[in-house]
C-alpha cells in the first residue's frame, strides 16, 4: 500500500446473516491504514436483528399484541423504536419462596400454570454476582402451590458446587443461587407495558406496547446474531493443557500430586526426583511454553524439540513461584512437533502444563472503523447453561473444566494491533459492546458512544494469560479514552462500564461512565496471587498460592464515573484487583471524579492483591461508603496522596501503604485544585456533545450543602436518578450559555418551596408539593434571554425534600465550539467581521459537498446563521436520515437568522449534518440546542 485505503459505507441498515469478519489479509500495509468509515452525513448501521412486522391485537383485556416470526427464532432481546423491551418478568424479590433441594417452592399456585416451563429462568442478584438458571420444569408439591425445579446441572454450578479454582482465578467469597430476585420469561408474566415474550417453538413474539407506541408503524427489532464484527489475528485464544493431559508421556519415576494449594494450574503437578527422567508432549503448532514452578529445590532441565536439544534451562529460584514459564520454544514451522523435558539437576523437576502456540503471532493490524453504528445482538448461552458468574462479566465454563470465559461482544477483536475505533456507536446489544481480546496491542477506542448493553461496555485483555513472558502475546499499549458509556448490564447486572483483565500500559482516560448496575471501571485480576506468602499469611489464608503476572504500567486518568452500583454490592466506581508492577512499573489512578455511588462500600476500591499504584488528585463525593478502601494485607505498596472527599471514612489494612488522608470538604466548598479535577473529568470539550438537557449528575452543576443522590429509583426520573436535599438553604447552580432554561425536579407530597435565582436576581418561590408524585416536572422556566452566559440557582426553602432531576437549557453554541466537526478543505474561519454575527465570527465553506456535523443531547436544534445573496442551499441530515434541503439565499445580508430548526425529538443523543449543495458559501454562525 502506498496510501490509506478509505472504504465508505453509505447510510442505511445492513442486516447481517453472519458477522463481518476481517483477518490478517485485510490489514493495512507499509504503515498505511484501511479505514472503514461512514459516508459524510450518513449513518450506516450494522445490525444483527430481523425486523418484526404484522402485529395484531392478541389479548384485548391485557393489550397484548402478537406477530409471527420464523419458527425456531432464538433471541433474548427486543427493541421497539430503539427502546429496549423487558423480557416478561415477575415482581422484584417475590415473597414466599423456600429453597428445597434444587427447587424453589411457594404456596402460590399460579406458577404451575406457566406454559413452556423449560424456558423460564430464575435470577438471583446476590452480593457482587448475578446467577441465573433455566428451569427443568414446574411441578405441584403434594401440599399444593408450585415448585420451580431448577435445571440440575445449572443448580449444581450455581449452588452446590460453585466453581472455586482460587488464586489467580477467583477470591474466597462464593455467593450461591439461594433466593429469587425475579422470575423471567413466561407468557403468564407478560403484564406490564414494555414487556415481551418470544415463543420460539411456535414462532410468535408477544408484546405489550408502552404508551404512545403504534405497532403498525413502529420499528421492532429482534436480534438474532451474537457478534457483528470480528477481527482475527493469529493465534486465537490460548489455553494451557494440564499436566494430566493423556497426550503427555512420562518416562521414569514420576509421581502425581493433587490438591497442593500452592497455585498450580489445576492445583496439581507431576514431579520426579531422578535425573534423566523425561516428559514428552507432541503438539501441532509453531511454538510451546512449558509451565512449571520455580523453587529452591528445582534444578536444570534440558529441552529437546523433535529429538534435538535446543536449550538448557533452570527452574531454581529463591522461593516458590507457581505456573512459571521455565522454557519457551518458538519460530517452528507450523506442523507436528514433539517437545521433551529431561531432568538434569536439582531435587525436583515439576511439570504443571504446556501452552501450545498453534500459529505464528500475526496480528490483524492498521484497520480503522470510524463513524459506524453497531446495533442489535443477542447471546443465547444463558438460556441453556444458565449464567455461572465469577465477577464483573467473567464467567465459569463448567463444560470445559471450569475454564474462565466472558460475555461475548458485538465487536470482537482478537490478537490484533493498531486497530482504531473512532466516533462509533455500539448499542442495543445482548452481550458486551466491544472487546479487545487475546493480546490485542496498541489499539484505541476513542470518542465513541457505547450504551444500552446487556453485558459490559468495553473489555480489554484476558484473565488466563497472567503467566506470559512473551511480550508479543501480552495485551499492551491499548487506549480507551474520550468515550461516553452508560446503561450497561441491562440484563447481566455484574457487568461494568470498562473492564480490563491482565494488561500492560493500558490507558483508560477522559471517559464518562454512568448508570451501571455494578462497578464503573474494573481493572486487574488475580486477587492475592502476586502477593508474597507473608502477606497471604497475614490475611489468614490457609495456604499460599503465589505466582507472577505481567500486569503493570496501567493508567486510570481523568474519568467521570457516576451513578454506579445500582443493583449489586461489593464494588465501586473505580475498582482494582490483583497485582501490578511485576515489571517494576507503577500504575496510576489520578484525576478522576467519582460520585453518586449507591451500594458502594469504597468509592476508590483497591481490592485484594492490588499493588504498586500511585493514587492521587481524585475527587470522591456524594454516596455511600468510604472514599477509599484497602481491606486486607495482600493489598500493598500503594501511594495515596492529594485526594479530595466529602467523607473522611476509609479502610486501610494493606501492607506498605503510604496513606495521606484526603482533604475533607463539607457543604460542597471544593478548593480550587478539586474544582480543577471536577472540571477536567470526563471527555474533553471536543468530544462532548452540545446539550440541551443537563442531567442532575453533570459536572457543570455545583451543589452546595448536604445533597444526596440515588439511582435506580424506578419512579420515572431522567436516567432513573436524582439529587435531593432535606436542608433548607441548600442550593444547586448551573452556569450556561443560552437564551432560556428550565429547572426540572419532582413534585410530591413531601416536597415544598424552592427559590429560583437568575443571574443573581430572585425570581420568586415555586411550590413543588403535590398530592401525587410527578417525575421530571418543570419547576421553573424562562426564555427570551439575551444570548450569552447566565447562571440559574435553585435554593431549598421548606418542605421535607427538594429534588433536582436536571436542567433543560436553550443553549447557544458559537461556530468555534469544539463539538462542531467541519469536513472538507474549503472551510475558513472569519473573525471580527462586523456584520452582526454571534460573537462577531463565522465559519464558511465554498465547496459543494463540504459539511458541518454536530452531535447534541436534547430534543431539538436550530442553525442560526446569516442569509445573503451569495448563500445557497444546504442538505440536512438528522441521525443519518435525509431531511431535504434548506435555502440561506436572500437579497441582502441578514445576520443571525434561523435557517433550519427541528424540535420534539425523543430526548437523547442526536447528530445533525449540514452539507453545502448550492450558492457561493455555506456559513455557520451558531447552533441553538434545547
């Protein structure tokens, strides 16, 4: 390649019958990239759904509609006009169930009438885990009522024999499926607007529409694909074979030891004390790692490949280290080879396993995806195997010897390098959004919108490659920055916004992560495995499982993490796990704003085994739990300094912790240094959409007093969360640039009056009391202000509570706003024109086809610019749909004219593109949002 190759996808929906798959043959070359991008102003959607039409009223008494789908269609999700439907579900935490054997029994006989009982699932949200199992059936006990009989294999895996491989795979806690949070997926549970039920065997989908939905015109999408895009380098996922593999030949006086509890691969090894004894293994591939242990009683090993001695190595060490790569062979021609290990010295030769490298490391590389939308996937495994949770979207696979596995992603990247995702949208998924897996390196996810996922938002790295010494196979140098990630874990509540396993030099920076059921960011794995035995002993562990991991040099910087831990417990906005710094590096956790923490026990949660962190310049506020927590001695060598918090509570039981208490702030009186952290947290200005709706946890709002915040209220709040205070005199302020503002709160019987100030002048008292609760109520509104900077302040005056759900702003955004993207070579900036422009400047393009694009959050937008004799037509595209053309031509110049306006859009994120199609100039002066 002599230049980049740009592949433009035109707007529209591409319904995929299988994942769009790229490999090494599709890579860029000679430092040039292959760029897959949206055609300017258009939105291509790669979809894994089939559209469902032909709904008719099925049960008029319940307002249930039905449509036919192909018999055998499998899916766990449905979306109507872009809004996720809920699988038919019973009440939360239903009373009256008793666990008896592997059945949940109840006196309620209604469950016995459920049809297709084998499709029904029971779900238990317990501590930090979600566990779910399908039923084997529903029977009637001898005394009446109902017995929900759980699939016995799933019940075993989630209750009687919960997988427990211990360090480095899991910690000590083993919550089990022991109660019911809810029952899901029966037609008889279809009783609330927005719920659906799919009868796969009969070929029908049933849906109870929400208010205002017309199923004769609605876009109803039923996902059937698991993955939309895959990038595959070689090799794929590598899994060690244990020392018990029957293909291994042991010659001599080998013995087998099990249940050693020292950190072996499957808690067992083979060993010999006789020099000359050997172990041979024949494999197909290009290389192999030998897993043993290092210890004082180990010694020399000769390594033979295909009968030829290739190296002599030593497993001797100063102390025991489990699962060490004592020998690595690479560069073989792909084919059948035999490796033989011969003991030459020392007391023991120990064999723990082999990792075969089937193909040479050849990444897919230098590929960019820009401006694309990936939408509508499902994931069917839980319907049959259940959901066997470990933590944070990492599961157990009992069918493969309890190997760790993870929720699949809509966009799956394996063993790739220099892959870029920029300005993409990933949404409406049945699994995770995007996964950089299997040693993906130097790849970037930037400026993307990842939301409404059943699993997590972004995943990076693995949980079972900790032992690697070959840097070419490690997950290193990746970046996740400037992204908006929200409403993840919509089905699997242990999922997190950004998850990372074993990684090196990963940067997670300037992201906005919110409205999650569990943690916001989770980085690291392994618990206390990398911590010395002295620390494990101080933790009162019965044995020491100790080895090394390659993680280190990671950075969690300048993120805004808010409204997390809405369902589960024992997590936090930012959570770290396992060791860092095996390579001598220090990882950094700095400049983050964490707030609205719900069930959190530590806002900055440095959990078991966390080590070699520099934690500073963070702001922790509003919500439960301590501002930082290190609960046990295997947490070590962390430097904590120069942080800010509104609570002094913390937990420090770690080892070698340099702990400096945070600057404790009361009443929202944050010092300038903390205010700088708050202002800088989250995406930079160029990645922030213009906004007409300011949510209550937006960093632009300043709260003074003793405000609290709660998510997952289920009362109709915007984003299901509000801020509230009981103290008279507490206030919330917003400075905005615009021409109007509305204060949005709640009316209820426990609320009273608030006083509103605009630019320092009282606008009077406004009553927020009501005999019935009214969510998202407009408490105060004004318009017609001069276009410029204004400050609105809301002060609680009386009543038990004052509640703030946010502000609606008619915002004014100059042509220089970094949220505007100008595409094309002819754009010029013209300051100080003196023609009456807003802020006396404009941008102008002279070439047809040049465009301006703006993303905004709200319900409407206007282009306010000049009209003149040298202006002409411009094509309008809104959310990828053509909206015709408008004409800015006039007989003479008129500044700040409304040339295009749209309102009444569904509240949310939208994108407007204006493309020059006629006249001499296209001029951009300002955009007004609402």
